[in-house]
C-alpha cells in the first residue's frame, strides 16, 4: 500500500506553502488554525493523517513566538493522529544567531528550539540556510540544511559581467558562501572586516580584496535591520566600487530596514521568499522563490532518494 504524501501549512508563509504544493502537484491538507478568545492558539487537522508521510511548512518569522507555537502544536496534533513520518519544513529558522553561550548566564536558544521541535513530534527537519550549520547537531533527528545559492545564482548570472564583478562577503564567517557563488559565476571575491559592538549594530572597518572600479555583489544569509548592509555598501563605494547589489536568503527586514534600503545607494536587493514579504514591498527589493528547491527536497525525502545534490 502506497504511503500518502501530505503537506500542511502554518500561517507564517501560506503563499510559499502553496507554491511548494503546486510544484509537487498536490493540494495542501485542510486544517483549522485559529485562536480562542484568551489568545491561545487552536489547531485541528481536518483530514486523516494516519499512515501518511507528513510535511509541516512553517517559517519562524515575526511574530516568531506565535509561529513557533503554531508549529509545535501542529506537530503534536499530527503525531497523535498516527502519522507514519513527520518532517518539519522550516524555511527560516529563528533564534539561529543565539547558537552559543557567548556571555555568562545566557541560554543557547537555538538548542532549546531544536529540543522542543523534536519533543513535539518531528522525526526529520528541512531548513534553508541555517545561520550556523552546526545547529544541525542540536537536533537528535536528521536535518537537511538546504542552500538558497542556486536560485540566487540563477537570478544574478544574467545581470553581471563576471570580469568586472566582485562577490563580497560582509564578514569572515560568510567567506565560504561568497567563494561558492564566485566560483559559479567566475568572479573574484572580497571580504569585509568588521566588529559588531552590540546586537543589530555593525561597525565596518575595511575590505580585503580589490573592488576599485568593480561592480560589487554582497552575499549574506540574513538581512535584518540592514545596518551591516548599508555600512558595507557605503564603504565599498568609498573604496571605488562602481555599483553595489546585495543577495540574501532571509529578508527579515525588521525595524528601519526598509527605510535604510530605500534611501541607500544600493542598485537592488535580492532575497528569497523564505519569509513572507507582504507589506514590505520596495522598488529596490526583488524576491525569488525557493519553492522549487524545497519542493524537490520533499519529493526526494518522500521517495527515499538522495537530497545531497541540492546542497551544491
């Protein structure tokens, strides 16, 4: 007897979930997701999950804690409905920047989330561009960390001249991501040296690499308040870059991010749809879809075939 494939979506990014369902040629499963009068979240699955290979799609975007509660309640409901296997599909994994104990008496928040997701019922996790790949080790279940690089590459390759373009990492930690994109495009790379005095504030110092007279393309995993991005853009232009574009997987775009981007000298900002951008539209921001990569990963997991080729 064939095991049925079923997709469920939380409220964080229903549009992306629908695109994934369309890629797979199936419908999203019916579910009631609402609130009681006191604010508690109510979840009820409205079709049988028994014996199914279930994929629950939920980005942990703002409001993060509400979306996280939706996710764990959905996982628990499916677990109690006798599913064959449950995979948590988390396009954007929040708290990933809190992945170590860097000060006394602070939590390792990413580990707490991993434990709660597992306890709630997830038997596998599918995540896009974890901020720290070692977070996979926080889970006691298989974790596939998909890369958005292929879709960002497919977008930018038609817009640049590789001989006159430099791929820029905004910090040393992102150098490998910049190297991978530069190799695909046939460009040189540069790395920005910076020190972050406190959360959400970045002080940019210098750039390692030749960007004089070049078109610069900054690549990062997250754009949050855009402070780092704008400081990097201004520094690159002051060092002689002809133009600056930015690519990023997750457009968190919190606080003053939109205003900063709109008032900046950036040519454009390209992000994926791991986070729903309704209400955050900007003439400088273009959104590309990650749905085909997530959809293909779900298909391969369901068919018990290799997912590794999607990581490059």
